[in-house]
C-alpha cells in the first residue's frame, strides 16, 4: 500500500516539468494536501480545474464541477467543514460571482483557497488576455468589514510555492486565502521543479480535542478557534449571521457583532509576520524605486539593472503578499527613496494603498497599462529616467 | 415499508434532539414550521439516525432557521445556496447523512438552478422544502410559488405570474423520491420524511405550510384556524385527483381548480453521484 504522499508524487509525475502557471497552482494544491476541488470552467483559469480533475481521483480525492461559481464556492465551504483541504479556481466574472460566499467563508472561519487567473474586465472584457483588474475587488468585493489574505506570485515556480503557502495560511488562520495570477502567467510555460516533502512546510487547521469544553467560535490566544469537522460528534452550528462563541445567532447585539468582526480582522492583521512576503533589490542604495507585483514585476528586474548601468540609482520592491497590505515595508522604502514608480496592469489599484503608506514622503508615479500587453522594459526605463528629474 | 410511529411527546423530542438554549423559536403564531421540525424529528427517531453523523443544511429564510434548533452539526448558509453547500459535504464525505431545510423562495427561486443540478447529479440527501407561497421573513413578497392572483406586498394588485410546481420539476428531473404534503396532519409527512432519509439519492419532500402573518392576512386567511382549514380543503390526494380527472363529472373536475395535488409523486431507483464517484475512484486511483 502506498501512502497518500507517495500517491501524490506518482500522480504529479516527474520532478522537473515544463508547465503553465495554471498547472503549477494545481500541483501546489495537491502537494499542500488538497483533496477537494469544486469549480466551473472559465478562461484563462480552466487548466487549473482540468489538472485537478485528472489528479484528484488518482489520489482518492474528489473533483466536482458545479453549475456556476456561486455553487463552486458553496460546495467548497461545505467540503471544508468535513475537514478536507479545498480549492477552487476562476477568473474575473467568476470571482465576481463568488463574492457572497467568500464573505460567508470569512464570517464562518472556513479554510479554503481561491485561485483567480485574472483577465481584463469590466464584464466579459478580454477573456484570453492577462490583467490585474481584480486587485481591489479581492480586498473589498464581499460586503461588510473584513480582512483578506492575497498572494501574488510572479513565476510558474512561485505559483506552486504560493499555492502551498496559501493552504498553510488558510489552515493556520481558518480563513479564505486568494492566489492571484493572470492570464499571462497562467498560460506561460516555464521549468517547474516539484519540491520534495522536506522542502516545504505543511500546516493543518487547529483541531478541537475536548467535546465537553468545546465552544465552536471561542478563539485561542492567537484569535483562531479550534476546528471540529462535521461528523466528529462535536455538533457545531455554523451560520453567516452574527454569532456568539457557541456559534448561535445573536444578530441584534451590537457588542457581539463588534467583538466578532473585530476579532476576524485582528486574527489576520495580528499575523502579518506569517503572511507578509516580498523581495527587495538594491533596497539600501536606491533613489528611485519600482514597486510591482505579479507578472509585471518580472520586467522590472531587468529594467532596474539597465537603469543602474545608466547611472540611475534604481531599486525594486516586489510585493508577493498584497493583502493585508505590507504598509510597513512600503513606508520603510518611502523613507529612503525620492520616487516610486508603480507599474500595474490596471488603471491604478495598488497605487492607492502605496500612496497611503507613503503618506507624502516621496513621489508616487502610477504607470497604468491595460489591454492585455505587458509593460515593455523600454517604457519603464523611460519612466524611471523621467522620475530622476522630479523634485522630491 | 411501514414506519412504526413511536410518537414521542414534544417534551421528549425537545430533550432528545434540540438545542435548549435556542428556544423560544422565532416563528409566528400559526406558522407551520414548528410542525415541520416535529415531523422531521419523529422521522429521524423512526429511522434511528445518529445525529453525530448527520448534518442539517439550510439557506436563508424562515424555514432555513430550523437547523439552528437541532442539536447536531448545522450549516446555515447563504440565500438559495444550501444545496451547493450540501453537495460539497456529501461529495467530500459520503458517510455523513445530509438533511436540507429550505423554502420556496430559497430553494426554488434564488436557488432554482442549484435544485435542478443537484437533482441531475442525484446527490444523496433529503431536502425538506417548506412552501408557504411567499417570502415570509422579509414580510410577504411574491415568490415563484405565489398562486395565480395571490396578493403580496409586491403584488398588491394580484400576482400575474404562473406559479412553479416544484414537485413536477423534481419528478421530471428524475429525483428518486418526490412527495408533497400539507403540514396540517402529521402521519404522511413523517412517513415521507423517513422514506426520504432512507432513500438512496435525492429525496424532495415539499411541505405546504401556512404563513398567516405574511401571506394569509393579505389573502383572506388571517385567522390561524381558518388558514389551517384552507390547507385541508385545498389539497387533494394524488389517487383521488387522477380519478376525478379521468372519471369525474364536469363539476367534480371543476372543483380541482385552485387546489393542490398531494402524495408521493415519484419513488424510483437511480445511481447517485457518490456511488458513481466512488466507482470512478476505485477504477482510477493509483
């Protein structure tokens, strides 16, 4: 008999492969212990579902294709409450449909991972082209006050790694985690090295152990309540209504609502050390910085090197975790640089929390590009040169 | 299959199966939801379900509050989506029994598409769909089931839309078990719910339930006794209905107008999603 881990290895195939970003997300999920996927086809995310449909039965998991993205998100949450690690994937229009149940997962502290392979909107927009137009929807799309965790990898290898991290954070903090790539990265093929089990961490959600003292939504010191799966005899009532620590509806109590919603936010913002991920280049010797994320950041690395050859003290802050926004990191850069160039494949979304973090300490210059094409190195270089002469 | 009814008293049911701290209920005087809950508990008792291994799932609306009262795992989800959540539970862990409480608005209005596809997949679950002809929790707006000409706060001049026959839909989609009963007498609903739980595959039990507060008062059925009597007088057993349609006099046939057919509409066998998935995994697992 093979162990489950051995099954996963056999299902994933060779250690080194030449695959797409979408495939890498599926591989990462399986490595992280995902055994359940519910989804609905949508370009450019379909390949994530296709890989999961191939792999999951081979390892004894379950793939179910739902009637729409609303149902996908619902099935995901139901499955997660049986104790399974779960994932879905989608793109802009489907992500819009998932918003209500995403909020339900936040409110009910249900671990789940959502991959959004972004394309350009609004509406049907450009289905086959990349874009980063959902960055703010991810933050504010579901109604009500909440925090969300979002990771934004920049390569096929990182898509796999960040999907594993997404599962770990989701389990550890009992909250949905978003992995955001785009149509370019999702469909781009690169060398992928599938890590060995001793090369990454695997986290399981905290489990309730004593039925006598069990209170389903009474948090531990880290603000995360221990979990008891359906069928374990702990008899948990789960509701999207404002609830007390026993999980029972208390929708008219200002005090209970205040306590619950603040705790749900704090359990994420108190764990920035677990969540925040970024990469810095020339952080200590930089006058003009590029702050970028996702596929855009790949262009920026070369641009910075070329700018430095031309005598511009350029640097790069590549954000990997976007939400909660790493304000302290951006603020630290703002202390040192004269200007920040913020290229985005949208009309300017992450530039807003950047401006908030910078708080007037340096020039912030957005560089928007939409339509599905990446920023060219030449235009970014020109923009950096232009910023050189900006008064501080 | 006879269900030997060991009728427990309300007090016995309450101690055995309910969360004491949730009482009193939110339901209005004359509402049939308390009866639906009692009938379900009687059926559960009859089947001998292990509540440690049973999950009650619901959407949003008055009937969707029912899982909260039962001392078991419960998932009170978003409006219309109970069947999607329930499908996730069943697909991920087919060893758990899933019972869904939903309403006509929740289950057949906003959730209509999920109803269709959950039946198509034949997910093994029991769905108790409480039809009160209206959106009760929001104060009585027109629903997909509001009768022709029915008055509601959003059809102040009478409903012009054709109402949906949920059981006909479920039957056409091939649901293995489909029944409709008015809440006014216990024996048949209890038996049907028990049969539904025992049934392999998707079982739908539509419970016709009075809502004097939000629907009755706008439709000349404000008094509790009156509206409960209306359900007795406006429901006709399937056999009798068919006999009248075939052999009845024109007057008898005319008397069926505005009435509802009740009974067990379908009781068939059909492979479930869970069985087929398990077979696929047995075949393809490495």
